[in-house]
C-alpha cells in the first residue's frame, strides 16, 4: 500500500512538472523594446515645469515614471548619462 501511494505521488509530481514546463514553453516572450522592469519613459504634463538647473556635464534630463528619491512612484525629471 505504501509503495502504491509513493508511486502515485511521484507520478503526480512528474506529470505536474511536465505540465508546468509545457505551459511555460508556450508563453510568448516580450517583444523587443518592451520595458519589463525599471522606469518607464514618458512625456511630462503640459503644466509641469522643466528642470530648474541644467543637467550636469555628460548627462541630460528625461521624464520618467518611477520611484523618486522619496520612494514615491510618480513622474519626475531624472538625469541620464549620455551614451
């Protein structure tokens, strides 16, 4: 009886992992250029003022949606290194 239970349990685990692998293989990857983590680039609202100071040398400002220095998720200007 114990052997039957263990065989059934092992078979269920193997079938479950196989099913999970088949489902994972059928999920399409994100298309190129899709941001899946990090900050989202956008355009600032019309009434939002531009940055008060010029960007440091070697950087430029971009409007991004993400966590600012106060750990609040919102749109803000961020200096990004020129590349």
